C-alpha cells in the first residue's frame, strides 16, 4: 500500500473520492457521455430491446454513467456499489442496486465497469466474480486508468492501488476466464494533464482537479483529444484503457 492511500474494501466501504465523483458528474459531461458510448459499442449493446434488466454496472458510484445509459439507451443498469451512502443515492435515483453480487437474482448479458478495478487490491478475484454473474457468451467492458508512470497524488487520495499497463490488464482478464476482443487507450492528451497533476499537485478547490478545471478540460481540451484518438493515437498512448471481452466456456 502506498503512503497516505485511502483504501475501500469489504471492511471499509466508504469511498474517499465521492466529492471528485460529484465534481466529475457536473464538470465532465461530454467526457462521461463519450465513455458510455464507447462502452456500449464494445458491449455490442442491444440490451434495451433484447435483454431487459440484463446490464450491470460494477461500481456505480453516484450513478453518473447509469443515468447516461438510461437517458441515451432507455435502459436502467442494475447497479453494484459497496459504499452505503452511494448505494442510497443510487436507489433514490430509481436504480435497482445491490452491495453484493450474490444478491443479484439472475445472470446478466453484459457488465461494464469504469474507473473501479484500480481500487480493488485483488482485482483478479473481482473479475472472476463478474464472470460468474454473466450469461454464456456474456460480455464485459472495462475502463481503467493507464500507465503506472502517471500515478499521482490524486490516485493516492482516492484509493487507487495501481494504474494499468496494457499487457497487465489483458493478462488478468484472460486469466479470469475471458477472451479479449479489443484493448486500446483513451484520452491521449490526458497524459499531459496527468503529468501536470504530478508536477503541480492536485488542488480540488481552486486549481487542477477543481470543477472549473474539469469543465475547461471537458469543453476545450477533450474534443481535441478525442479527435487524436480517432487518428490512431488510441493504439499508441492515453491516460486510460478500454478493454472489451467475452466470457469463455467453462
């Protein structure tokens, strides 16, 4: 464990980064919407008409992404979240929500997880647990922080155990019982922003990491980054990783 790291686990369910989630909900609207669109594409999403109640978000937080799914795809993901305050918030927003995967009463056809696995020390066990609740040929879509060299005060403060190497993520997903279809980077310019966090530090009230800085990045910088990603940068570098995989046969 890194110095000053705040860990969330079964015995300490409160999440240290709730304020960052709330700021990101308001400040990163375009970014969050784009993440959901990529996750939906990777899941080959047709659940709204073919598989009602068959999509689950693993680590739903404040429900930011789940609300985008509901608005854009007319489906409400089942939400898994261990933080009791966030769980209550999800339920108040009308989402079927649980604090254990065992409580989900039926298998699902798709699971997505965004910026969650890095919080889990035994991420391989988490991936295996996800596999258990998927139907045959069920799909998983993963979005996580990339590049260990970018590990910053922000990662530490919100309880990250790691940022992922591409090969590491692929290896763990395969080991958990999935066939990886795609893995690529996201937000190429975000690498520079992450280096700035390392050099200048995280200041969530007025500087880097504030809601104002998030809104500026979302509206002015991220559209450029998204364009660069389309022009092959997603295969070279980015501050995050997307991975899409299918459950293999037992």
